[in-house]
């Protein structure tokens, strides 16, 4: 009879440190998978702890709780196999990875980023992640010991290789070793953060490629949800031995993905075969040595193992077949999820947005309303003597369109008082940005006072272009708890606003989109007075901040030398300011903050 294996991928939104909540969520999905006739259910990388747990890994009680959570889930695996990510402490007496100058361990007790393999209520084995990423947002070499073994689990005649996240990115990696040991299916569990365009790259250049080059099924399971500045997009998938996608999970939503895998379609491994890229012997050093572990099939009738009764019909999918998203839609969905999860997971239920009548604050308010519901968003307009009538009117129209609460709090009384208080000290000086920025700081004070009064969080509205150039007021418009657009270039802000206005209908007044950008801190002020046009500025910022190009590189690419000099000078000078900015959603390959870590005190200048 056909060899069909029913696989369940639990694409879950987990929370760092919520050991009981994460455990309960996994137990719920384990039972659902078993009820659906699954042979095996997989959970994401570090599912017990949430990802990334960072220095929680220094706490022994946290590590112990994570092991207890894993054991609780494995104990419930009656009649089903389970793969789940957890932190595996190495046996007592294992030496620490590093010591400081006093000989004190500088990392937690030796631990591994591992996948537990359980079956019929018993813990069978653990796979330890071999390739530990240590770039960008990743610090895994700070915490974990790398693995050295690539097991294949023979469960009732079905041969399954298990590995973790980065392990699948290498052609000459664990999957190659496991295929040579007879694996027919690779289950790869992940916590792979989002940036624009990454999901398509993972599908086309990683998962599909590994399946085709090794001639086996690859199941790629990714977590979903927001964690601090990171967003995990889900987009789990299964590819067949030809590299074709046979099952997909949704983007930015939880799901239980069920698929029947036709093991008879896996081509036999030719005698004396070897991976295209290397001999097995050459793989063992970097990728680990092979090992096969035989496990009896779970003792449950009707499971559909090799010689048992066929599976029951697959239940209807709980999600519609995901359509391909444009890059702008992906970014918008990531911003909504990142904002929602940051607020709800930190305990905030309501957000405040200062509405200036400009595009950035309008888009921030729309994202907040989509993330939390309009009834949980307050918009406050704070006009000054320099505010145009359209700024207040456009903000009010936006609030009506969204259905959010709207306050008008003029700042003229405070502005007048500040001017009077400092008049004697400033008498012999010409007005400059100090007087302009007083207005932004008054507005920041109002927003934070309302936040302090009611316990609501302030969402700042600055974008990546402004943050790069330092075109923001410290303790003014930078004051708040979360920066929704922190990693979004100005031209992308416009594209997001246009996309949202088309889905499903216009909500941001066209006047807001059409008006020239202005901080309105002095008469007739425009962003263009201080900055190059954003369509010229943004590519230079991207080249310098995200791609690390030099002055010569950028000029050779055709960028205006004067603009390049202005960008380099401004980005370097304003590191101190960005260091004091609130966290925000990462949507580019290199965001300010976790991705890009430069010293504040830094005298290096390009010549």
C-alpha cells in the first residue's frame, strides 16, 4: 500500500519568557494535530522560551522551566511523534564557552539551541543546532554550544532528518549528511525574522533548492508574531523532491498546516552517491556526523504508517490558500503585526498618536487602528502659531475616517510661556533651531503626560529617512514608547499610504498625501529647506546605512557627491540621537538598533 506520512506544522505566535502560555499553546495544537490523524507535529525553534530569549538564558530557573515545559509536551505525545524547539542544558561539568579576565563564566552554563524528538510520551533524542548565526540581529554564539551530530529518525520505517533554522541555509550542511544517511523528509524548525522580500528568497533559493538538490521532501516551519523590534512572518512551506511547493502556511497568521507526504515519490539513494557539493567525509567536520535512531511507530490504530490503515481524509484547511503578496503589502502587514504584538505583549491596550496633518503621523495612526481597533487609538493634534489650518482639518478628517477618538490641544500658551521664560537669556542671540524645537518638546510633553495619566503608550511617527539624517527632535517628536515607522524610508511611507488607501477604500485624505512635507516649526518651513528631495535622499541612505558603501562607491553609482557628503556627515553625527530612540519594527535587511551597532564616540571619518 502507498507510504503516506501525515505531517502537521504548528505555525505559532509565541511570547518570549511565557513558559506556561507557550506550553499551553503547543499542547492545544498537539491535540489538534493528533485528532487530525497526523503522524508527527512540529513546533518552531525555541518554542518553549520564545525567540530570541537573549540574556534570560543566564537564569538557571528559566532554563529549568524551559526543560520542564518540553517534558510536559513530550509526555502528551501519546500516539504521535513531536519535534519542538527548546534550550538543552549540556550535562553538568561541561566547561563554559568563554571566561572573562577574572575567570568568571561570561556565558550561561553550556547549552544548545535544540530540537527535542518525542514519541508516544517518551523523549527519544535531541538534535543540537550546528550553524549558529552571529550577524545582524543574531547573537547565538554568545549563548549556545554548536552541535556535532546529524541524526536520522527511523519512525516505523519513515526516515526523518531534523535540523534547526540556519542549518538549512547551507548546501553542504546537515540536510546533505542526513540525506546520505537515508532521510526521506527533512523537518526544519525556525524562528526566521522578516524583512521585505525575504519570504520569497527563503522559498525559492533555500527550501526549494535543498529539496531538489538532495531529492527529498523538506518541511520548513517558521514561527509568527512580533518580538520587540523583530517580526516573524510565518510563511511555512513543504517542498517535494522536485523542489515544488506542495503546502504553504499563511503570512503573519497562526495556522496548523496539515499535509500528506507521498514517501513513494522520494527517489532511492543511488549506491555510493554523494552530495553534489562535497563528499560526506568532507561534510562531517562543519556539518556533523550521521547517526540513525530507530523508533517504533506510535501504538495507535489508523495512523497511516507504512503497513497500517490509511489516513482519514484531511480536514479542510483552516486558512485559505495564501496569495502572493506584493512587497508593500508584506511591509504593511509586518508593521501591523509588529505594532499589535509589541503593545499587547507588553501589556498596553491603547495607543496615542500625535497627528500633525502630515503623512507619517497619518500612516502611523492607520497602522495603529488596524493593529488595535479604532476604539483603542487616540489622535491628538497640537497646533502652534505656525500650523496651517489644513493641518488641523486634515487630522480631524483622518480621525473621522478611522473612527478614532480625536483631541485638539493648542500649544500656544505653553509656547508663549517658554519664550518668556528664556527671553532674558536668549536676548542677545538670533533665533535658531532651539526655538523651533521647543514646540516639538512641548508636544512631546503633552503626549507623555496623557500617557502617564491613562497608562496608554505613545507611538512616535518619525521615519528611517528622518532618523538617518537626525531630522527629529530629541525629547520632542522622538518621545514615546514605540516607533512604528523607524525602519521605513520616506518614499516607502508614501507607497504604504497609497496601498492602504486602495485596500479596501481611501482612508488617508489625499490632501495629506499631496502636501509637501513640513515640520511646521517656523513660518513657511518645508523639509526641502534642509534635506534633498526624498526620492534622491532615500537611495543614498540605503547605500550608506544598509549596504555599507563608501563615498567613492556611491559617487561611482551616480549619486550626487554633495548629497553623499551630506548623508555621511548627518548619519555619523546623529548616532547619539538614534541610540535614545524607542524600538520599532524591522522591515529592511539592516535596521537602526539591533542590526547596526556603531559607537557613539567615534572619530572615524571617510576622506
